[in-house]
C-alpha cells in the first residue's frame, strides 16, 4: 500500500491509480537555456526515487517529462549567442540527457518538446477562448481571466478579495503575490526575433504554463495520476496549469501533486554571486562520482530542505565504501558449497527487502530506508564473522541488496570506481614484495604512495582489494 503527501489535499493520502496497476506520471523537465544545476537534479532525483518505488511496488508507469525549449529565457539566450532557437537549445538538451545518465536517473517514456506541441496548445487556448475564460487584450496577447474561474487557488491559499482583478502579467514567471491574469498566448514583438507561430489571434508564441497542460494531456489524458516538481513550481506554474486545464476540459486535472523542497549549499541559497552555484559538471570536476552525488541528492527526505556540501559528499563516499566492502565480502563467499542457506540468513534477506520497500511506500521515507540498509549490512557482517553465511546465503543477501538498489541505484559501483590505475597496481605489487621480505618501512611508504593516489589497498586471504577513496 502506497501513501504520499498530496499538495492538493495538504495531507498524506493513500495512492490509488485511476487505472488499476498503471500510473500516469508527469514531471516538469528542464528549461533548456542553460546547464541544469544541482538544485534541479535534487528534484529529478526525487522523481526518480518515486518512479522506482512505483515500479518496485508492481505498477506500470508511463512517465512524461517535458522539455521547455521556448520561453522568455530560451529566446533571450539564443539571441545573445546569435543562434537559431533549436540550435541553441539542442546543446542543453544533450547535456541534460548526459547528466541524468550520470546520476542513474531512469529515462522518461516521452520527452515532448514545447516547440513540437504548438497545435495542441492553440487548440487548448481556443477552447478557453470559446468558453469566455480567455480573452485577447489590447496588446494582442491572450490571457486567462482569473475572475472567470472561481476555483483558482487549489494548491495555495488565496484571498480572492485582495486579488488585483484586471491586472495582467505577460511574463512567464512572476512574483508569488501577483494573483493576476496570466498569458496563454503572447503576441509577437521585435524582441522575439524569428521565434513565432501563426494562430487565430495573430503571430506569437505560447506562455510557459499552457505548455505543460497541453503536453501532459496529449500523452496522459485529461485526468491523470501524478504531477511532480520542485516547490518553487507550486505557484504560479502548477496553480495556473490546474486552472487552465480544468477550465478547458471540465474535469479534474491531476489526482496527486508531489513537490520536493529546495536545495541549499552549505546552508545558503545557491547563487552565482555567493560562489556556491554548481552544475553537475562542476561537482564531477572536483573528483566526485555520479554515484556519490546521487547518494547525497536522495538521502534527505524529499519534503525537507537538502543542505548540499562537499562534506556531505565525503560522507557519502564513506557510506558507499562501507556498502562496497560488504558487497565484496558477499561476492567472495558466493561460490562453492551447494548447501542451502541457513534459515536465519534467508529471514535476514527477506526482512531487509520488506522493511526497505515499506519505508519507501510511506511517502518515500528514504532516511528510514537507508537505516534498514545499514542495519542489514551490520547484521550481515556479524553473520559472516560468525561463519553463518555459506554460498547460498551470500547469494540471498546479494539478491536483497539488488532488490534495494532497484530503488536507490547507488549500490552497484560505477565502472570507473573499480578500474584500478596501472600505477596503483604496480605499487601494490612492490608493497607485497616488501611485506614478503619483511621490509615494513618500505611497505608503509608504498602504502602512503597508494593513498596519495586516492586508493586504499586491503590485504585479504584472496589477495589485495582496492577501494577508491
């Protein structure tokens, strides 16, 4: 049984898909005017954990993530670089796909681009226009009339008496106190350059909010199960989506809304002026892996602010090394005897799998899930120390780890993590020879050289094991 906090009802509700066994899920993707930053990836990682939890619970998921490739920012960016809009946004789309692969984020089933969905947007606006809820103003742009839609404000508490009726906002993004009519279709002006499409209201382009309504309904229907995003999208973006979708279609737009909290860096809001603004590439360049970054991004409960720091990355590295050491011990035991696993080992594996999934099914409680994982590692190590884990038992424990990793996606090492440089191997062989000759001083010096290269070597009965520090 799944329970999630629903931003629409402001409580934790049981999650029941509209169609049994199948989930329609829409997540707000990147606006491709620049490289995505780690705050963006906090949101995408939360959505990945959600999707993986649904899949692990036996549900089929149709996941749609939009690519906003036409808005104020993309147009201004393309003009600044003197590039056609499509050429300008292409490099940022490609970078986004490379980044999510690095972070082990499952790809969506559909990535609709706004520029490819213009006819559906025009049709949706026309429906609102025909119903008298949209109107064309003197600036030739088309706006949604808040006054004509009394249900406005389902996600946020709005004092309708204090709303500035008749005030219009043409910008895609605006302040949280601007309860005003918002643009559905923006009339072309010289600042748009070559960007524009013909419509019943003249040449122009869509507003940001109408894009998601059109793309989600095209692929998931007029009513679907899940819509996710960062808390900064709650208002106005998601509020406007609900208003225009329900006003046009005459039915509920989305059953469950889920939002993750902000990411801060060292306790401060991320900004270029503070020097704490990081893209994924920036963090990778400091020597951290995608697996380590993912661990930090997912390890805090999604509705709590995540404090991102390099200390947290170092702690993640240590936690992952503990997982790797446990996995290596199990793999060393996993071949040999054909005797069945001890009942207590089977119970340990099954208990870990069940408790972990239950924690995630309760509003994605990753913190509790990680607690289950490290309790499992502690108990598994104790069982191995006591000689209670044979080959069959080791394989059962490895399968439990694999089950947990279907959601976490951090347990399996990256290829780069296990590719030991030739220099490290050579130093290790020299150290082994020194130890054999009982030259402990030289052995210690060689160990220090290995450490300086970022590796630790552990002596085991089966030979040296390498751990990247």
